[in-house]
C-alpha cells in the first residue's frame, strides 16, 4: 500500500487543505520538521482515499504517462503555494517561486544556468527579461506565467495574438521548444485576412514555417481584403512588389491590384513616388478594362508625372490595339482569375489521315479540363493555317486550294466568315506581326508559292505583301522581335530546305539568315521571349533560334519524332500536341517544354488522334 499511496499522492495533494501547511508555518518549528509533517498527512490521506476508490472499482493503479502527469500536477501545486521552491524568477515586478529541477527539465536556458560550476547556480533570485519584448512589464510577467504553466505541465492558455507573440519571444529565449509549437498552432487558428500581414511578420521573426506558409496562402486568396487594412500600407517596397508579382494572387479583376499599388504609394506619396515604376511592372495593365485604363490609369496625376511609367502605359495601349503579341507576359491572366489562358485545337486529320475533323476544343492546362467550342462551319478540310489575333482565332485556306477565311470570335463565341484570300492555298502558315495577319507560302496544287498576303482586321481586307525569296510549303513561320521568319519547308522541286528567310517590315524586304541545322518540312514554330522554338519535321529534337545573335541551338530531345503537330505557347511553356509519328499515323500525345528548366514532360493525351490541325492560345472566361 505504500507504493500505491505514494503513486496517488498528487491527486490527494490537490485536495490537501491549506490548514496543514498553515499550521507548519504557525508552529515556528524547523522547516524540515514541517515538510515531514506535510508529507505524512498527505501520504495518509492518499493511502486511505486511493485504497477506498480502488476497492470500489472506481480507480485503477496509475503508471507511466498518467503517473508523470500527476507528478507534474503536484509540482505545479507546490509552485503555486510556494512549497519546496528553491529559486524565485522575477519578471515585470512580479515574483514567481519555482523549482530548479523542474525549470532545468523544461528549459535549456535554465538547464545551462543551474549547471554545476556556474556562478549563477546558487542564486535565489533570477531576473527574467527577454532581449526584445514590446509587451511591457505586465506583458513580460504574463508571458512568464504562461511559460511556467507549460513547463509544469498545466497546458497553454492564450487569448490574443500579441500575447502569443510575447510568449513566443520568451519561449525562444528560455529554450522551451514545445511551447513555440503550441503558440504557432494558436496563431494559425486565429489567422484571418485582417491579421495575416502581422502574423507573417511573427512567423518570419520566429522561423515558423507552417504559419508563414498559411499566412502566404491567406494573403494570396484574400488579397483584395488584405490591401484594405492599415498593415498593408506599412509594408516595405520589396514586400509590396512581391505580392503584386504573385501569379497566384486571388483577384477576380486586375483593377484590384492596380488600386492596391496606388493606395500604398499615395499613403506617403513624396517618399514613395519613386517606387511607381517598380510596382507598375507587376500590375498586368493589359488585363484592365479599356475604359478603366483611360479614366483611372492614364488620367492619374502621379502616373502622368512619372516618365519612367510611360513605356508601361504605351505597352498596355498597344495590347488593347494589337492583342497579346504586344506584351505576352503582362497580358497573361493570373491563376485564379475568371479569365485564363486556354489552348484551342482546331480541326485536323484522324489517325489514318482519312477523315477531316471539324471539331474545335479548348484545353485549360491548370485544371486539365477540355471544353468543346463551336465546330468549324462547313469546313472539312486539312492542311489549313491557323493563327490567333487580338484573342480571336483565324483559319485560312486548306486542301484543296481554298480561299476561305473564318474567324472565331472569342467575345461572341461563334465562327464568322471574313474576307477571302486573293490566292487559294494549303500547306501554308500564318503569323501575326504588328497587329496584322500574314499568310505565307503554301501550295496551290501545281507549285509551291512565294506569295505573301497581309490581312488588316480593322478594314477586313487582304492585300499582297512582299513575296518570299524562295517559294516554300509546309515551312515553320513565326514572328519574333518585330520581324517575320520562315524556316525550312519544301522548295519548288519538292526538296526540303534549311534556309531561313526573314522579313523586316521597316525595310519592307526579305533576307536570308543563318541556315537551320536541319533540312525538313512539316515544321512548326512559336516565339517566346525573343527566341523561336522549332519542332516537327519527324525530328525528335527541339531547336531554338535567337534572332538577335543569329544563332541556332539544340534545346531538348522529345521522346519520339513527330511532324505536322500543333505547337503553341501557354503559361510560359511550349506545348506540343498531336501530329504524325514515323509510321505516318496521327498521335494523341502531348508534351510541354519548359525553357526555364530545359525539361520536356508528358501531359494528358488529346481527346482524339489528330494531325495537321490548328493550335493556338487565347484568353477565355472559365465560366463559359
């Protein structure tokens, strides 16, 4: 029974009346005699109470963690009553009697302080003042009270974020690691848009990775609300720029981003006007409504007075007129907008090349969801050319010798027949330069063509342009850095060429550039950040051409060779869709090439086997 009585001593001690302890002090007897008397009384009560409850079947013997918990409860009761304490901590003008052994067990700071050989080991009074604590004397004492409750196993009781921050600071100073985690969990439970910036500062200061990640998520998801709070106005320029640049910013419209940036600048305009250009670079001005841009942006006095911002305003205006070619990066919607970049696959041939497909489908890479678009009206042709201009899709020509041109209006969500080509053709290509379409080369059933036609969408007219130096069909065509490039293709005798023909609109003439490292036809090309990417021609490699240096390079290797595929740029990556394999059959394979990493990755397959199809990227509302 002795062992049982001692094991149950903590529970009995919690009910021990203060009378016994008070008698100890009143008798004036020696401290050792009083302690023995208290222990004897407690032991007697414990033996009697625990024994009776065990006989009645109400309590089982207490061992392991249960026993440890009761020991801690007893020590905490001793601490609160000042029993057997051997050191006093002082903070904020309050004294906290404690036990050296308990402090050393729960705190690396006190473990070191009370270690053998340290002069502080015998101190009866230890002041506790954290290095940086803005809570003041009362806050210091309150924080220490929470820390001691935790060390003595009484749990953690927090009421406010600033209290938790004070406890975090003190727990870090005293080396109470588990308390840091408890405070972090409390702060995570209190996280809201209104306090997300303040809690992110706490997370950064105390290296709380989980809290920092959650704060970042709230900042992105509720940016519009966050930007209305005073904490946003106190952010450093680097912090504001990082927020505005975030692709995952949760805004429905870009106007909210612009207004947040301008509100931050106006909060202290004399000191912050120098940050305008830097912040405006991260606002996607081409995504603003045109009337909002005219009334709120171009008319803003701060922006009108900022000469550095003028190029960004001109770029946005060019995007409104010319479309995405004027500023592809800033015209790209943010991830969680209602608008998103989608890849549109138009028409093509089936697996064996026998059937001409009229389908048009939009693919959203983020959700990996396909959405059907209206089919091409009476357009069961192959080897036509496809291009996107001002967020509309144009399809021209096709087998055999067609002059028809159709436009899919992304705004009206329907196909519209527009002005016809002067010269019927197929196996040609189209590209956009300076807000106009160029239909280049091709085949008319008798010969390869050197003719080039230019389309003006405002007047809905085609006009002849300067002819190619050499006639080609099935070449790769792309505009880049304000010039038009025609790469490879089949020449007049049907022999594939490696020549690169370049049209300079300023000089209104064609010239030859460095030849390609291949002689192929059935090629495709796209441009991204002043670099041209070429695939197809039954090559298993992706090649790049830099117009500025006139240099060709091998960029990556594909899993298998392909020709007559669809190629487009979406979300900063080159997407390669479908095409014909080296057995002459259409494929449904899809790959992406990321120029930043140089990696090629397989993607979900197309809905159907397709080759000689059109492939473009437009911006579309996900609500359609």
